[in-house]
C-alpha cells in the first residue's frame, strides 16, 4: 500500500466525500477500483458491449433515402 497525493477540485472532492460517507464507502477503495478498471486489459463489460454493438451493426436495416422517399413508402 502506498500513500499518494492528487490535486482534485475541492467541490468535486467534497461531493464525492459526502457520497462515500452516505453510502458507507471508502474513498480510497473507490479510487483504487476506478484505477483498476481503467488499466484492465479486457473488462467484462467492454467485451459484452462490443458483442452487442456488432449484432446491432449486422441488423436488418432498410434504406429510406430522402424524406420524400420515406413519405412515398409509408403513406
């Protein structure tokens, strides 16, 4: 365990400190979780998100064209 000093906007620190106190959280542990998530090589959520995004990209889409084409097709 190391002790580090960071420059953080005072208002953001105050709000986050109050949030942690209200929810029984350790501020240092939350910062550690954040750093771990940032340096993780392949976060689980990111992989799932990319798989869903790939499915969306392969979706069955129709070409609408201009607004006039849209009106002709769906009126």
